[in-house]
C-alpha cells in the first residue's frame, strides 16, 4: 500500500527578500520530499508565503506602493527562489489567496462553534516584527526578547482562544506521541512551557486591516498566526466545497511533517495542535525544528542586517554545491555558521576532490581501457566483495538516516563510500593492470565495481544534489533508480557510457577574488583533468600522535561569560576580555578582533582554557585562552552552545 508523506516549510513573511535562512529550510524539505519519492511514497510538498499583518502593511507604505502590489512582488521572489534552487514543491500557497481566506474562516467557525472563542479586552506589549504580544516579564530592556525590536503598548478589543482549556489535552497528546517534536530537547522545552500553565490567546486585531476578516465581525482581522498556521490545511482543500477537496484532506492529514526553524516552535507545537483539537481535527504527526544559520555569531536575519543572499552562492558554486553545503554542515537541530570559507573548503575537498575525482577517473578509464562500455565483473575476490558490502551497508544506512531527517549523517555515510571506492581504485591500480594483458580480468572487475559504486553514489546524492546525480547518470549511461530497488551489482555490463564531463571543477580562486567577482564573471574554475596515475595516489594520511584521556583531562575547559570587551590599542587581532568563570573574574586576551566587535561579545557565553599559564600579550596579562575554530586562513569563530550554560560549567 502506498504511504503518504506530506511535508511543509513555514510560509515565509514577505516583509523581506528571501535569504539563505529561508533557502535552507526549503532545500531541506525538498531533499526530504525527493528522498521519499525515491522510496515510493505518495508525496505532497508545500511551501509559500505568509502575507498578512501590520508589518507587511508598514513595509508596503515604506516602499511607497499599495499593499497588494508589494505582496505580489515579494511573493514572486520566493517563487523564484524555488525555481532557482531546484525545489520540487507541489503547491505554493499565498495567504492572500481566496482559497486561504475561505479555509481560515472555516477553521475559525469550527473553533467558535465548539465554544472556544470569546470576546474580551486586551492590553499588552506587542512586537510588530514577530506579531506577538510579549508578557511584561519577558521583555529584555523593554524590547522583544526574540528579535530585540521595539514593542508597542496596544489596547484593543479582541477575540480570545481558550488556550488554557487545552493545557491538559496538550500534555496528554504529547505523552501519547513521544516523537511529536524533534529533536527531543526541543520537545522538553515545549512540554515545560505547557506544564507551567497556559493563558488564553488573543486571536484578533482591530488596529490594522491587512488580514482575514473574522467571520461575522469584519471590524476584526485574524491574528496572523491563526491565519498562517491554517495554510497547511488550505493547500489540501480544507474549506473548499466538494468531495475531491475532502478526499485530499483525508489523504494527507494528519500524516504531515512541519519543518520549521526553532524560533517558531511554540506556535507549531502548541497553538496549532490546540486550534486543531478545538476544531475537532487531529494534530499534525511531527514538528521538526532545525537550528539557525549564524553569521559572525548572530542569527542571520534581515533585522540584524547580516544576511547572505542565496543567489551569490548559486552563481559562484552552483545550486547543487549550495544544497550540499547547507545539508552537510548543519546537523539537525543545531546552529551552524555560514561562511564563504566554509563553502569554498567543502566545495574543493568534498565535491571537487572526493566526488569529482571518483567520477572523472572511473569514467575516463572505462573510456580509455574498455572503449566506453561497462565491462563484465567476472570473478569477485575479497576486495571486490568488501566494496560490495560497503555499498550495501551504505544504502541501508542512508535510507535509515533520511527517514530520521539526519541528512548530514546520510551525507557522511555516502562520503565514506566515496572515499572507500577511491581507495579501492588506488589499491588496484587499474592503470598498471592495463599494461599487463594477463591482468585483463582484474582490470574489468575493478572498473565494473567502481562504476557500480558510482551508480549507487549518484542515487544516494540524488535528493541533495539532483543535478549532479543526473549528470553522473548521463556519464554512466544509466537511468534514475528508486531507492527501493537499489542494490550493489545492479549495473548492467555492456552499458555504453556518455561523454565524461567535469562535475565539480576545483575553484582555484581565492576568497578575495570570489567576493569581488562581477555577475558575468561566472567562476572560471580550473579544468578538472582526467586523473593521471600519479595524481590518483592520495598522500598517505600522517599518523597523528594520540593523547591519553588523562592528558586531555588536564586541560580545564570551562564555560565563561564575557563581562567586558575592548580593543587593545595598536593591535589588529587582539581583544581584551573580562570574563566571569563562575569562580573568579579575570582578564583574557583573545585573537578574535578581526572577526568580532567588542560589543558583540558582552553577555556571551564562551569556552576558555581555565588553567593555562598566564602570558603577556601586547603588554596585557592574559589568564587563559578563548576557544574558537577557524578554517585554513579564515576568521576565527567562537565555540558556543545551542543552550545556555552557566559560567563555570565544565566542557569536555
Ligand atoms: N511567517 C512565519 C511562519 C509562519 S508558518 C505558519 C515566519 N516567517 S519567516 O519569514 O520569518 O521565516 C522563518 C523561517 O525561515 C524559519 O522558521 C526558518 O525556517 C527560516 N529561517 C529564517 N532565518 C533563518 C536562519 N538564520 N537560519 C535558519 N533558518 C532560518 O516565521
């Protein structure tokens, strides 16, 4: 029986143009949708735009255009993003569409009919950036705790949703669905929040007009989150007449997975199931909250002014390389740093070197030694069998990891296979076998197994890098395969290869050159040559000396909080930090001035080596060392945590 798989991205606000953050969620959802299609599921993949609310009204005014024109324009940019990034969404929903107004009003009526909506007065602090009332106790220096923006005092008549009534039903639901929110530690946050007690939620506004009118009381428009969350049902046909719409709702609801950023977890894991319960509809099956892309240590966002444009990376590295980078770099649920250095390093190491070389050496040798036709494998020896086992194991592992949304791990597994095949080729030295006619059988076996592994590799990278997968298949002369049929040894001997072409040519430019490239200077990467035998021997990895656990434990790594930070006169690299180590306050000199401004650091938790001997740097005594990572020749990035830890906490 066919399994349904319905996956959604958040619908994006249209007060800003799309950036890497929006691109990320959309690309991950796309990879998931593609993987499920390869597994034979009946997939429905939805993305779109969230277009109502005061901040859209204001952004349009600021741009000097009417709100609808403004909305059409930015929604167009998000649609374009989908095209630019090879996204295979089945629908693109806009909340300004009539079908959505109908659906949101239908949901409202059902909740109201259940007695869960009432009218009252509301006064409180409202953040127009996040469209949310912030309880006074949560304000940070009088500002919104989430975005740091200004809050306004608002008093208005409002409809309320009886959220308090759903505290126990929500807790019961969470207990019955232990995998409802992933990762688990995020689920715990939601649970604790609900356990602490819920207040009724104001779900209408009278202070602006750009929204969906409340049924039978058009002076009110719906709170944007009531409106926005409903989109996931609208796209299936909820609120529309006719049995077809009804059938589609039943087909894909509630087997839905909402992929979101962690900042909108509460709305999805709490408000949304409560609204649905009130309407007599089952809550969604799963909410997956991913982390944030950081730039210079802060969340990439329009309001922080530190966004990276996806277009710039597509232009220099190509769509597939961008898709690969973000999915390889950010493990599910954790934050990750976005940097040009990171993208360039992964491009050259993983794509050009590991994958690119495998493709080019395998196909080139089949052309050279076998007239471009896949040879028959003949007898297998132990080395061939071990490669086959590796292929089989990797297929199983990749499928399992995708099913758990662990795309990063799936890619790591695939790259282990790629490196295994590269080593297999080096061990066999087919270029030497080709010189000895009596070794023909071994040469054929080697090239067959390498090409077979490459065919499987193409299938496994397909959800993440669909274009590269297709190009490998063209070079191999094979067709796309479902994951359900994928096994080692599936390559047909006698298959005629297509022409070999460079897949990910190394980018030899420096970061400086890449940054200053104009749009028509598309990257002119070095030609990816067919590997010569000499090049095919990777340098043997040097044995790193190991330390014992006791030696490691001598290093006292601790969490510390930065109390003060200042530049050190005449030093380009050094900053003087005063930190709280939980036990004392001390001065540490850190070589991070080129990457961080002093004011970005105050209040931040860092990791220090607490028992380092003091040293004087530029005349200042430093009592410890700050931990940061840095790519070759790149800027340091401070080590951090995805949850706050108190100063003094041990790190190991
Ligand atoms: N409109 C609401 C969502 C309503 S869903 C019913 C919204 N829109 S948004 O435009 O602010 O998009 C937020 C989403 O964009 C995040 O949840 C995440 O999916 C993605 N990201 C935006 N910035 C991001 C990062 N810096 N890093 C990772 N993802 C980010 O909230």
